[in-house]
């Protein structure tokens, strides 16, 4: 669900025609819909309301300060994975008391900054990390609140690069070692090891992996309690899907309906770390066709966005719905899908200007005929789009614009050529 829709053959973001944004800010440009972000945040909060969960929005999905500010205003905390992300949260005025910090390679500098900020939980990924945190907290005379991230060995049925809760992945501590971690560190005076963390991977398109992980983790929490460890919090991580195609993701309530009954009566505070499920459908990448050309048996649309702006198709083979911004009646899409049932579509590769054959946004995609100068919308580009962008091929990063009703605000200016070299003038 989102607020990008066609009116009289024109693509709008909320009440703003997106071609107006192209005129004002140029292309490529990321456009975010505030109402969509809010809708998804509210929906998750409401689905788990009976636990009054601490929602920690995952900054890595879309970390623009202005978007973090909004989430903070709506009551969100934050999931971070680096000192840089914590810095972003603090810059945005976020509450450090609602920050959880995961990541397998937290450095001393990063840990010290998080201790100084007073974050809610260090989500611990290894025994060595926990020993190091105990030492650093002791040096500061502090007590660090921690959750042990469990690797429950569950298949989230997603891309291998983004599956994190399987035995062979680098994340968390195997369930069969987790008890020993509590026994070793559970009574350490500079630590309060009182929570368990899970993050299985992403995107996850059904509740089953969560259920499977809980079936393994809840008995483990019982066993911890039986041994006298006061575990009072469960962080379920993120991973809920986004609609790259219409209807691809089950409604939030459908996940919650399976998860909530398992948590009832467990006497656990709940933390959730949604990223994509809030930001994914909240953003669109707007791009312009620079040239069209034939090559072999193919027809190419060469656009001004590239793999440096959206790496997901090249990196994960991910599908992003792409459609012209201005269309005749026959081509108004009712659903976002790979092969819309319409006559007159053309098969094209949508590619960028970068010097790599891997630089594509879509391959063999059926689209309405498009020409040089046309605008195309690349949908569901709110999460892991800008945050994974680079300056490869010395391409300045694109601008970001936040739409709120009929208004649009530039929330990140387009980088300049000078930005490309500024840090090298040393
Ligand atoms: N919590 C932790 C500990 C995570 O590692 C992640 C994502 C999240 C929460 C948020 O997951 P979400 O709700 O957004 O699915 N670049 C990939 C996704 C990598 C996700 C990494 N961790 C992509 O473009 O699909």
C-alpha cells in the first residue's frame, strides 16, 4: 500500500504530480511519501499494540535525517548497525534510550560512543564482542544493557545475501552456545544481559520463519529463566516484506496473528526493527530516458539512474516495478506486476549509463512504448536504494525529496562534482 498513484494518466506522489518534482529538482531523484511512511509505521504499531512494542526503525533501510526526524516525532526508536548510523540518529534528535545496536564488528570507538550516548541495547553477536563490551563498560563505570542475538538456524526463504538466521551466516550466536554465553557473562557487573535478539533476514514473505524461530527461542528463554537469568525482553528484529509487486507481502496483521499468540503470557517486552516494511513502498526513484536504442534482438531504454542509485536489481536480481510517469488510458496500471495484461507493451532492458553490463534496473521487461525524454518511475525504492548508493563512475548522488500532501521538500540536495573530490583535497 502506498500513495503513489495515477490520476488522469499522470503519476502522483500524494497530491504532487511527480513530473513537477523532475522540473524543480532534476533527475534522477528519490521521492518519498510521508503519508506512506506514517501509514506503515502506524500499521505495525497497531498490529502489536497489545504488547506496546518499542519500534526501532532500521536506519540502514533509509536514513535521511529528515525521515528519521519524522519517525522520532511519531514515537519511533532506531535500530543501528554502526557509529555512523548512531550519529545520524542523534543528529536527527532521536532518543538514544530507544536505540538498539546490532552488528558483528562493533569497534571500541563505536562501542564507547554508544555507551556515552546511553543506548537501550547492544545486540551482541559473539562472545568476544561481549567480553570487549564488558571491559569498555567497566572502564567507564557503566552497566551496558545487552541482548544476545541468537542464530536460530531458520531459513527465511529469501535471497542468500540477505538471509541472516541460518547456521552458516556470520550473525548471532548458535542456540547451542547461547546458554554458555549467559553462564559466562550473565552475572558480570558491567553488563545487564537481560534480553534476546533475533533477526532472521529480509525480506520475509510469510510468518512461518518467525514462528519457527520462536518455537526454538521461547523454550530457550524458559531454560534461561529456570537457571535464574532474568530475561525480560525479546527483540524480534525486522524483515517484514514490502510490496515490490502488488499483493506480494501479507498484511502486517497476518504476520502478527501468528506471532502474537506465541508471545502471550510470556512476560516479555517486545522490540521490533522494521525497515523495508516502513520505507520500501514509501519511496520512488524517478528517472528520465536519455536514449533508446536497438542492440542484437533487444531494445534498450538508457536512463539517467544507474546501479549506483539502485543496486538491488544488479546485486540481488531484485524486481522493481518500472512504469512511465505519463501514460494513455490503455496503460494505466491496475496492479504492479512483472507482465501486466495489456496490449501494445514492448519488451525492453532498462539500463543506466555505467560501464558495466550489470548496470540494469530491469531486464526483458514489458513496458508501454517509451521515448527519449520520457520520465519513468522505479517503484518501491524507499528502502536500500539511497542508502546503498555510491558515486561509482564519479556520479554524484541523486537528490531526495519528501512529499507531504501537496507540498514537496528537498531533504538532500543533489551532490555536485565538487562533492566528489572534496574529501580528497587533504
Ligand atoms: N534488524 C537488523 C539487525 C538487520 O540487520 C536488518 C536488516 C533489519 C533489522 C531491517 O530489516 P528490514 O525490516 O528492512 O527487512 N540490502 C538488502 C537488505 C539487507 C538487510 C540488512 N539487515 C536489500 O536491499 O534487500
